[in-house]
C-alpha cells in the first residue's frame, strides 16, 4: 500500500498544507490540500481517485473537495464515478458545499456527470470501496458534528487514520485494529480537541506493535520511534 501526503500541516500551519493523504493513487483520506495542484504534482490525474473519505467537516480537512469535483466535471468529460464516504450528514454537507462554491445548477450537473455517491458511516459501520475494506471509528474532536477515524484494509496492511481527535476509547480501538496508523499530533502540550506529543507517546506505549506516522503537525519536532510526515512524503507500507 502506497501513501503520499498531499498535506501534513495542522489547520493554521504556516509551513505545511492542510490534510489530505493519497492511498495507492486510488483513494483520498480527507481533502484539505490543494488537490488540483498536488495530485498532478505527484503524477496523478484528477480523475484517477475513485473515492474520498472525509473524517469531519472542518474546512482544513474537506473544503478542497469542491475544487476537485468541479475540475473533474469541467475538464474530464469521461470522468469515472466518484464515491464520497463520511460521517452522518455528509450528503447534506456536500450539497451545501457545492451550492456555496459553484451554485445549485452546477452542483446538480456535476453530481450527475460524476455519478457521485455518498455513503454515511458511523462507529463500527464497514464498507467496501475501490477494493478496500473500510471501517469507521468514532473520534472525540468537536461536538458540532460526528468525527470519524478510518481503518483501511488491503493485502495484509491495516492502515488506521485518526482524522482529528483528542484521546478517547474510539481512538485506542482504531489503533488497536491497525498495524500502521496515521495519527494527528497537533499540540506540543496537552490541550482539548487534538492529540499532544505526550498523548501520542502514550498511545505508542499502549500499542507497541503498531507503526506510527504523524501528521496534522503543529510543529516540525520529530518523535522517536515514529515517522514524521511532511508534504509529499511517500511511504510504501508495510514499513
Ligand atoms: Zn478538525
């Protein structure tokens, strides 16, 4: 399984782009990075990803989906279908996002042309998408929306992705089910809605068999025993 970080910074990072990770050129975990620039930069046409998994509705994780959808609609007359997976409310959210970004008429045309499908997941709900087994885990981030982490399984790799989360039982369950995990590490000191360095160290101690890859970085400071993501870092799993 190949992963490329199209963005590895926390929401307001002055040095790194917002969250998006490309898996096997097929599937995107979140859509916060400028995809219309970064996908071509890594040699992937905009019409190649078959699915986008949205962890939650904060802008730094998903607002660039509006540009990816519009570009596919405008530039790729024979674009293959696009599947969107996300928490409860994703279909309404996507409709509002596209209406606000491009207007209702454009949204309707793009939705039909791209054969957009939306699958809303929740804790323990699984799905098959583009050859991957996907399972959702409930994260503790903000109370405004349901926030999810995901487990992707293919060819013996069980890749966890936390999205944004504070420490919570769902986070430990996700890490426990994974053999590699892409975890956020936003804070230097423990805070409220994200993981701190110390909390990631605790997770690593509780799950010694799991390989940790750290993203949504609040700083460039490395952490012993973990891989620190940066924009355009490419990894072939298993590590
Ligand atoms: Zn967030």
